[in-house]
C-alpha cells in the first residue's frame, strides 16, 4: 500500500495497532459483543504526530474478517494511506480539541443498541463501569442536525470523564484516554452493563448502588484517597478539609 509522509516511528505504531485491532475484532466477535453485521471501527492517535490510524472491521463477507482495513489521515483530513479512512474522519474535531484522548470507536452492540433504539441514556449501574470514573451515565445523541462530534464535545464539556455516548437508533461511540486495548475493554464493560441492566428488568429493574459501594469502588480505582469519605449519593469529604474545619 502507498504511504505518504509517514515516519518510521509512525509505521511501527501502525503495525502494532493493526495487530491489536485484529485481536480486538476477534475477541469482540467471539464474545458476541458486536452485532452480527459488524459495524465497528477504531481511530487511534499516532503518538507525537497530528495523524490518526483508522482500523475498520471488514465484516461478514471478508475472507479474513479480523484483517483491519487500515488508513491514515492527518488532522486536516488528508489521506496518507491508499485505503479510505471510513468513519473516523468525522471525529477529527474531537482529537484536535482533546489532545489527551487517544482512541475512539463507533460500534454496534446488541444491548447498547437496545438503549439506542429506546432513545435512552445508559445509567452506569454496573460496578466496573464506575470504578475508574465519577460519571453516572452515557448521554444519548438524538438530534442529528447537530453533528455527532459536536454533541460529544458538549458531553465532555459537561462531564470530563464521560467515556461514550449512545447513538439513537444506531449504536454507540466510545473513546479512551489510554489507547486501543483500553478502549476495547471499555466497549466490553459498557455492553455488559447494558445487558445486565436489561436482564434485570425481569426482576424489577436495576437498583441504585447499595451503601458503601461508591466509596469502595472509587478507592479501589484511586479516584479518592484512602482517608476520604464518600456518601452514598457520591458526595466526597476529604479528611484534610475536615481537620481544617
């Protein structure tokens, strides 16, 4: 494939990203995290360069569905690789505005998809989805007269830790501050949480966290220091502040 303006370091990063994406595609398919039609792609920031590698899942009819369709674009949308970039280009504004975001994925999964069909926000009531963040829900993107990336930027303005959105009548868009592997884990956990919450409706519905859950989880995730007290509504009291009073 033709390559334009790519450093040896970028080529090495792209090669590893292709390997990670291939493994992620297989894992997401084998665990039935992605829906059978296979709507899935990753966009990953190339370190120290204003470029993205895009990795698209080839889908049902590919001879090797785990072989990513790879492209590279710069932050002006110029193609630096012979393959077209797919959907990642629409998130360029996200990467430009948030230099710490490393990867994004648009994905259709069965249970996040159910929330999308219902135009429903996803409450984060599955413990692993709260361990490393204060965010309590994924917002739902409904009005497509507003570009999706602008809705995402608005969501991040309101909640700096929100890890994704539900796309009404479609799937979900999820991002990571760490990279492709972390992003894949987040997709799995968000889909698991959506699945469990839907299953719980047969038993009366998901409940809010019980006493001490947020304090336990946020200390495990090192979001709060060991001597902090967390009320069941999420209010944090720090020991140093209490001592000063």
